[in-house]
């Protein structure tokens, strides 16, 4: 993605022409000024009420490597943010894009990265209204996207669960390194449906792995009692297990970057009806009833519901260590 | 700002404890959840109407170096964004902070950086509601802040000027490298006052230097006719000139990072009255009537109003070249 030939790099254009080029690549997902790029701030028309704000970054060497295409990297940057919007039950609004890169970044690589952003913005109806571009040393690339969103219903937070609530997860888990860490679809429609259902008590998206993330949903003095056979193992988790010699379940718990929804449903909910409604509304999105929230008696956060023994997997992906 | 001793670095804490530590450092400028940190998105109460959005980054080696304290670097990150809000005549709202850093970043350096952000947020009444933290290779540090804001009056854009309008600039220009590039005060009150005055036709903040930025305010087929003796030279510009052997005016035009307001006032305005009102309202903020917008007859954007000759300074700071 970098080049020693200056004429192929972004350094050949310089900042002013590069920004004009990026705006051109983005096409219709950049609205006309005053909403769009080109002034000190973007000006957008915001509906009254609760707004949500999120930001996520994507760095070369950390969130993607040379095995991921520039297009998929760009799409991943915005989908990571959309997954956060989904995890509040919200709808996306406006995006700001920051690029930090060495001036030896290949111009055609950047064009494909922006094309991934453009297609994803278009697909999810996101307007990209501004941003910033800044230098890093040669050979480095980071990108940051900030995204606004809107709520039509009260936000589904991480902290709403109670003892007796049932734990669900969408899709399948583990082995995201094979493909899913960039090939996922943010569960926006599912999150919005949960927000209007009235049944959901807490919601988050799985980014660092079930082992690290599930703890966030547990109220004080509570533990998660899990049906181990119902944890939805991805094919990639099983394949990884054959490579690493570790159990597929460990990959499902610890790999991270699943970008699935993890949520709890209130104790009084009629679960069969809830699941039938889900299946009718989202036939392509598997839903797994993986366990229940109960009293924490032994100090361990996760237990096998059948044997009442603590699970060995407690950590997911941790940055900066 | 980096260390070889892991126990003094952010790597000693790991991501989860580091985020908790940063939240603790930020104190009262992080509102309680749901507004604040700790969920997939921040939830904020947005007034109906026009919202403004901006983002700006601050990278070690590009926007600051070892001569700038961590505290001043943190303050600069948020003040750069506040200057963009000022340049629309708006009021700041909510901020998202992204840190991208090597795990060898010194923890005490980061504490001082965050303290600079905290004090500035507090001073300008900005709530910091979320963010992201991510790794870079050892020895590297970048930060990105995204900021929302509100407009009580129509936005003051860059493109509202007409032939006959008068050009003003606040403060003094040039030599920002000496101190001002981090020691400036964003002109928020001044921008808001301009927005309600009805007299201002176009407004921007000076970030890349008058030579590069003034062009943004010029309508098609127009040029800026400038009173050279009224360009407010900073002491730092004069001092730089003795070091570089170049004219102080060149430094005032080309150095960049002034973070002053550059604006035009409508042709029909009573300028003496406007300036008297300004002086009464902002006795500490010098205002210079530097020129006028007129027809572009020779193709050059900037002319000396007395001699009608083109100015030699056309370029300011350009990134990525």
C-alpha cells in the first residue's frame, strides 16, 4: 500500500488537491455545502431529541494487514462505527473522516479505500460531511471515523439487564481473523427492531470477544449461566481450532471482532413468541438463546448452566498490552 | 514522551484500566452515562435546528514537538476544534477523543496531555462524551478530536463575501512557531458576536496562513486589495524575520497556525460604528481593517491597494508535500 515512487503516492498531489480528489471519489455521499465538506465545520439539520455519537479508528498493522483489500479496509472503518449505532438501537446520521498517513501512501490504494467507504455510506444511507487529513511517518496509515446517529426509542444501553433476563447473541462467533473481521454486516435493522420491541433490557455489539464483552452486561452480584452447546460456533472458529489445537469454544469466546449483537431480554418476555417474531423479521440472521443472568454465588462471572462450573475463558482482545 | 521502562508506560496498564484512568483524569468534563463514556455510543440531548460538526487531529512531529509541554499539546487539540466552531459563529457542544499511540508512551505524559484537555473543556464548557484508543508503533502519537456545536444564527460561511466588502482580521499574524501555535485562544465569543451582528458576510479561522486562507473568502473574479501597513504583524513575526532574513510581512502571510478570525463585512456597513462596537465588546482583541474585495483585473488574488501591484506571497502551510 506504500510506494517509493513519489509520482504514484499521495505526496505527489499535496493536501489541497488530495482533498479535492477525495471529495470527487466520494461523489454523492458528500452532500453539497453547507452540509458537506469545504468550510470550517459541516452544517447539518439535526432533529430534536436524543442524538448518539461514536468514533472508531482503523489502523494498518492493528485492524487490518496486507491480506485485506483497501476496499474492505475502508468498508470496515465505517461498519465498525455503524455496529456501535446498531448496538444502541439507533439510526446513522452524519460521518466525519480523518486520514493520518505517510506521504508514500499509494494513491490507487487510497482510491480503493475511499471507494469502500463510499459504497458502505451509500448502502446504509450515511452522509459524509467533513474530515481532516494529516501526516504520519512513511509506511504508516491510520483512519478515524466519527458518526452521529438518532434514536426513535429510548437507547438500549449495556447496563439495563436484571437477574432472570435471558441472554441472546446473533450470528456465529469466533475465527473472525479468517474473514469476518472485515466481511461483517452491522446489525442496524436488528438493533432498531430490538429498540421498538420493548423486550430488550440491554444491548451491545461484540467487538473484543464474548469472554471480555459479556461481563459488561452483568448487573452487580450477577453471573451469566450459559448453555455451552448453544454458543453459535462459526465455521471459522472450528477451522481455527484445527490450526491452533485449542477448543472451538475458546475461539468463540476470545477471538473478538465478531460484530454481532449481544443482548438480554426481560424475564417476563414470552421467549418463543419473541424468537418467532425475530425469525419472521430476520430470517437471515441466526439468533441463539445462550443463557440466563443469575445470582453470582462463587465470584466467577461465567458458568456452565449444566454443571455449575466456572468457564475458563475470561479475556478477549486487549489493546496496548 | 516515550520510555523504555514498561512500568512507566501506558502498556503497563492495558486498555481497560487505561480507559478507566483517563475517565478519572477527565473528571467532571465527562458527564455521567448515558451522556458520557462507557457504552457503545454517547447519548446526548441535541436541540432542534442546525448543528455543526468538525474534526481536527494533533500528531507528534507534525503539530507539536518536544518543545511543547504535554499540557499545551492537549489544550491545542481541543482549541484547534474550538477555533473551527468559532469560525462558523457557533457554540461548542460535545467532544469525542481518539488516541493513537505506541505502548511506550509515558503515562505521566498522557496524564498531563489529558489535564490540558480537561482544563480547556472546562473553560469553554465542552463535555467530553466518548472516544477510542488504539495502537501505533512505538514512538508515535496522534490524537483526533471531533466536536459538535450549535448555531443560534445562520452559519457564517467562507463563501458569503461580495465585491465591495471590507476585510478584517483579529489579533496579529506570523511567527506562530515561537509560541502561538499552541498558546492561542479560540475566538469563540468574537465569532458568536459576528453571527448576531448581521454585518459579517463571510468568516473563517486562519490555520494555514493568510496567503493560503484568504483566497477561500474571495468570490469568483474577485481579488483582495490590501493595506500592507495595516497587516497586524506579531512580535513573533518580527523576531522570526531577524532570524530568517525574510520580511516580517512574509511571515505574517505564510507561517500559518495563527488561529485568528479572518472575515468580511458587508459593503453597506457603517465601519466606524462596527469597529467602535467591536472595541467596546472586545477591548482585548485587536481588530484590523486590512483591505477590501474588488474586481480581479490581472488574475492575481492579492494586490497592494496603494500600488496596485500583485503580492509575492501566495502559499501557506501545505501538508503532505
